[in-house]
């Protein structure tokens, strides 16, 4: 079930109107102001830079004082919003499966010493890894469904703020489990459907997440750092003259040492338009050496071997004729063939669509623009941004290309979220407004 760009206008308007009604019913306090504030985010001209400017939008019929009071004392029920998002039409891959991406985006607040529950957030520098910084802020973990092909659209499904006492891996495992279970309850996945794929960047403990989500119909795909070492199985047990414990691990495959690589089980070579020739190698049933620390600290008994497929992807060049370093991936699937291998690395590359969406919600929708002190207020504003982005996604079949004179025309199936937002004011006139005196 997916709301395509070619969906009839009547059906698209029905889905959008139903979602707006559900959103209004999720607002338990200061509902009118928060509902109109979300419309102001979507209808105001240009990027959102300050909260007070949103009170000047035609769609916001209250004063700026009511706006600040609503963010301070308003309440939105996150559990109900999550269920509503899971029940919406979702994008799917070409084979019909759902592909989820999880990633963290930071709401930086280096000049907010009175804000509670801030963490040191990693920020990449422009001059290489040596210029990276740790900046205080609120990190949020987002989960979204990805579309197929080159696009800048995703479907947000969840957002969780990481607190000072949280273990990031445990929070990720709980968040992903909740998202998948909501999708199953909403009928998005049924027995016999292709497994749900979850893609993630380096920094996630993909071995633990594979173990924690083993009872769910999911396959995990994640990037690995280039300094890692993976291990083969020990093979048949052999007893030496002195006896002793059987080996648990076999030979090591060190990413930085090609002489340690054994012959891969699957190899493919594909010509692409953006990257030139893409060569992929896959080693089956590889695992890493795990220790009792971090999320494994409370594990009872011996730590299991988490098998998966190790993949090395090498392309000729990146867009712009930039040099490309090899990309190492690990998938929880084993026994893959050539077609499966190509789908894995192509699906992982779609993860970057989520980063484009982070740029949109920050630079255009103004997610991190307000100077907010309390973390619960930041949570409320984050959910309003997610709801606003979801309305843009549902309004795609209804939008027209209101391009600037210097912009190139775009076909209906290639409209970006920013271009859809330009015409949302006209779409809103056909959809329910719901707030009083509107």
C-alpha cells in the first residue's frame, strides 16, 4: 500500500484529510493553536527562521503569546501519532518490501546552559576528521520508510530523544522493535510478505540489534568502519594431543589487509550511471568477536555468534568525479545470491535520502530554529515538524509546480518537498481545518 504520485486527486485528498483529522484528535491541550501552528509551518513563505514570525501567517489566527503558551503548555500524545503514521500508505521497494532507515540528527544548543538533558553530540568538521567537534545538544533518533529510486522523500515513522541515562543501542533496539510491531499491527506486513529491511550507518551495534530483533521479520544492513576485523567459523572441532577447549573463531579477515581476505562466495559487477562500475564481493557467515560490555553486559550465558554476510563495495567514482573509498557493509542475511547482493548495496545507498530530509526539516521547516529551553517542549515541536512533513508527503499527488522564473520545470513525479510546500496553501483550502474560528 503506497500513495503514488499518480494517485487520483480525490483519493489523495481523502487520505490527507483523514490524517489531518487524526492529528487534531492527537492534540490533548491547546489543540487549536498547535494545529494552526503546523499549518503556518507549511504555508509561510520561505524558510522558517523564528517562531514569532509564524504568528504573522494568515493560517495562524492567534497572537504570538498564544503560540508560545501552546508550545509551553500544550500536549500531543506521541503514542497515538505513531499509530497514525504506521497506518498511512508507505513507500515500498520495487519487490514490495518495506525498507526502513534509522539515523540520529542533533538539535545543537551550545549556548543553552540552562537546558536540561543535553548530551555531547558529534559534529563533523569540514576539514576532515581532525576538525570534528563535540557540541552540547539534544540527539534525536529517527526512523523512516525509504522510497525506491533517486528521491528526496521519506516517510517518518518515529522519533526518540536520547537522554543522559540512555544506552543508545538499547534505545535503538526498543525503538525499532516498536516500529516494526506497529507496522505489523497496522497490516503493513503480513505473513508471506518479503522481510522488512532496516539500513543504518556506521556507529550502530548491528550485531546486538540483529540478536535483539531476531524474532521479527527483519533483515539488518549496516555500514562498518574500514578498520574492523571479521572472523570465519572455526570449522570442525579438532582435538590436539593436550586436549583443551575447541576453537570458537576461525581465520580473521582484516579490512585493511587484502592478503587476509579469502575467496568471496559471491561477486558482482554492475555498470551504473552515477558511480561508474560497481564491484561487490560477499563473504558468507562472517561474525565479529563480541565481549561482555555495553548492551551485552546483562546478557545471561555465553555470547552467541551472530552470523551475517560481509560485503565490500568498490565504485569507480562518486558524483562530481570524486575519488571513492571502498564501502564495507554487513547484512544479517546469509546464503545470498548475486541478485540479493546487488539489492543490498543499492538499498543501502537509499539511506542518504534521510540525510536530505534532515537538511529540509532544519533549513526549510525550521526544526532547530527555535530557541527552546525545556526538552519536553523540543519533543512537542519535533512532532509538529514530523506531522508537517507527513502532510507534504501526502499532498504530493495534489501539488503543482510553482517554480521560480529561474528554476527548471520539474515533472509531477520529481517535485521536491520544498516545491510541494509552495503550493500547500492552495491544497489546505480543500482539506479540513478543524480549529475553532478557522
